[in-house]
C-alpha cells in the first residue's frame, strides 16, 4: 500500500533545485540514487498493463528502480533475502550484538566510506570470532550475519554494525556443539577493548599506507602526528559494544532480521508532512525512555535531502556480510555439521511448483485472475483496452 507521503515525492518536488544548488558537489552515485527514487514505479521506468479475465478491469503496473537506497524497493528485497536465509537458521537462541564507532572516528569514516566501513566489518567480526574461540569464554567457532547501518534515527551519520549470532558454536576440534549461557554470549567489555585495539591499529596502518583522504575541517589529519593526536582520546574511551537479549525461535529470528537487513536511512512510514518550511518526520530519541522516546522533528527540505544522501554507500559495497560458520562456500557444510551435533532435522526443502505462483494481486473489482496484456518501454505510456475500467497500481514484478 502506498504511503500518503514518500521520499520520492520530496525528491521530485525539491530534487531539481537541490541538484542545481549543489552542482559539482554531488557524486555520480548521489545523482543516480536521487534519479532512481524519483523515477521508481513511474512511466519513466516502463511497466505493463494487466487485465482481469473475468470482468475486464485493467490496471497499470510500473516497474521499480530496485535501487538499494530506495524506501519503496526494500520490502520485496528483504522478503526474498529472508526466504533464502531461512534454511540457515539453527534451533538455538540468537543474540543481537552491535558495534559502534565513536564520533571522532565517524568523521574519518564519512570521508573514507569504502575503506573505513570495510574495516568496521573486519575488526568487529574478528573480535567476535577471536573472543568466542577463546576457551576462557566460549571455546567455539561461531556464525555471524553482519549488517552495516550508517544512520541514527534522525538521519545523522552514525556508523555501526548489527550482528545476529547463534547462541553457541562448533567446538574447535569439531566434535560437539558448545552452547552459550541462556542470556549471555560474550562479555561486552572484553569485546569492546579488542575491537578498539584492532580497529585503531589498522586505521593507523591505512593512514600510513596513504589510503585515507581528508578534506574540509579535518584536512589537517593528513599529517601523521595530527592524526595520532586526534586518536589519542579515543584510545582511552570505552568503545560501545551492545548485546541485546537472545531471540528464541526461527520465526522470531527472521522477523528480527527483517527489521535490519534492508533498512534505508528513513522509511516512508516515518514521514508526516512536506510543506514549504520543510519535512516533518518521526524519530526515536534514545536518551529518553517510554513513550517520550518517540519524537517529531522538522528539517528544512535541503537539510533533509542532505542527510538522506549522507548514507549512500559506495558502488559495489556489500552491506550484509557473513562470517565464521556462515562464511562463503563452507556455509552448507558447517551448518550441516552443526545440525548433526545438535541432533536437529535438516531444513525442509520444498520442490518448486511445476508452474510458478502468480505474483500479481487478484482483481480489486471481482477477485479474478489478472493477466498481462501489454508491456511498455521506458518513458512510454500504455494504450490499454478501449472502454475498459482502469486502476493504477504502483507495484512491479
């Protein structure tokens, strides 16, 4: 169902002026994301016409942009991804662990997204795998699904990695499954200290290798001593690693995952108003508790667009990654061994139907079956059958 107000509406109304005002300062990736969101499920991307076999009512279905930053396209993408991940779930409780970069490092990350976000993934995953393998803690090889988020609730730059981790792992010698304690996976203070050391050591190595760039207010950090002085307070600060209570049951895990894997900086459902004075939306103030946590904010339209574009990822950057038991080509074998050690039945694999399910919603008039009667290309308008009743549908296969 279409939201009353969408990010696309804001971009269509204010995008041209924003591009003109910031000409030369927007990357090709920013322009591509704006264009994709503006054109999503419009005639600009083409589509097809469907007609009911029973009553003759017809409707237009426009194609989606499929851009990973588009709020409208991520629901279907999340559903597909979660269906593929269902076979990976184990019959154990799952923990949610969050690794967050301090503000001093976040400023560096913003100007070096690809290398620093990648470092966040590598340092956080190595921290989890290393501490879990330590016999003083779990003494097992664990599996991790990690998702990068770069925003806070108000769309400010706040890079952090969400990790969904099974409550236990395969013993290092591979002969048994070692379960974590019911409400405890690994000590967060120990995780925070190792994460800080691994991250800072490698960040300095990136600086020494000339792989970091600095502009504007932090341009002086290109000089090594200034860079080290900037990081000095961060070495003494406690780095936040947060472990949430365990999630029980595969259905709950899938529902929980769906809240994180394909999110964008702001969903259409959080938008309230778009007026001359700006964009009003809901956000969570995590410094408050209870009902007071839900707050409302109004930003000037240019500032709203600027904050949204803060979170455009570099081209080809993978924001969902798997480690340990869930990594790469060894995942199937590791999961099969884990199920064997847990004495769990293998996942049920349903044979594909002889004919694929019809993805088109039924006729809104009589509930009949809809069939495609015309396909039209980009920037073309459909003809449609003469004299038939028409509805528009902003969905696409």
